[in-house]
C-alpha cells in the first residue's frame, strides 16, 4: 500500500481519484485498528504492572516464615513481594516498549494518509497537530510518552529502594543480554517480514 506523491495539484481522473480514495479508506481503517489495539493492550499491560506493584507494596512480610524467602543464585534471598515489585517493573518496561513500537507504525500510516490527502485535496488526518504552547515567542511541544518515562524513572527508584538494586540491575542486565543475543542471531533472518516474503513468492 505504497504511494508516491509529487505534491502537484494536477487534475485527477475519476478512476485515479477512486483508486486513491479506496487506498485512503483502507489505510485509515488499518491505522485506526492498530491504534485501538495498541491502546487496549497498553491498558491491560499497565494494569498488570500496577496490580503487581499494589501486591508488592501492601506491607512488610515479617510475619511470614523465613523459609518463604526465595533464593536467587548470586543475588541472595528475597521476599515474594520484593520479587513481585520487580516483575511489576518488568511489565511496565514492556508496556512502554509496546507503546513505542506500535506508535511508530501509527506515525508511518498517518504520514502516508496525509500524502494521499494532498493529492485528493481533502483534510482529515491533516488536522492532527501536536499540542503546543507559545512561551516568550518560543513554541513548546507536549509529548505523551515523556510522562511514561518520568513515571518509569520514579517506579524504578521505588522498586530499587524496596527490593534492592542488585535484583533490579540483574533483571535489566538479563533482559538486555537476551535481547542482544537475539539481535545478533537476527542477522540470519530475511530483511522483509515473513508475510511480505510469502506474498512476493505467490506473485512470482
């Protein structure tokens, strides 16, 4: 669903206009469904993160049997709620990554929709603007994802103080290490997504 716009205002034939309108409608549905799925998944994952945090921070577990502490090789022993706090932080990090990953696709779709609207002489997605504020002749831009990073920083600090920085650091190192290994192994993968390669094979 690619379209190259030269930005010209030349008259479109009815056939060409119908083609562009159909492309715009299909791409708009794709963008809307992608955004809806992203918001639903974001809400679900964020809820899990804060449910785990609520369980973890509900209070000390001094009344529990010391044997209920969980031993983690090389890090020591931890109460279940200390581990739950770390898992909550992991879910939060994955939630932000999920939001960022699919938000990237939304920007691609919206950029293409605006190019189509230029050729069609219409304005729908072209009305989308980032919230701004003029201060002393300068334009400040508001970004929603910044709030996620700030909350994530506070969340990380709270979990680090509660569960210990050793387990937080080890969890982050493990996650980044495993992802790094998979990233290196991806060199063997095809550059195009599997579904794109399959579609191209059917055409050939």
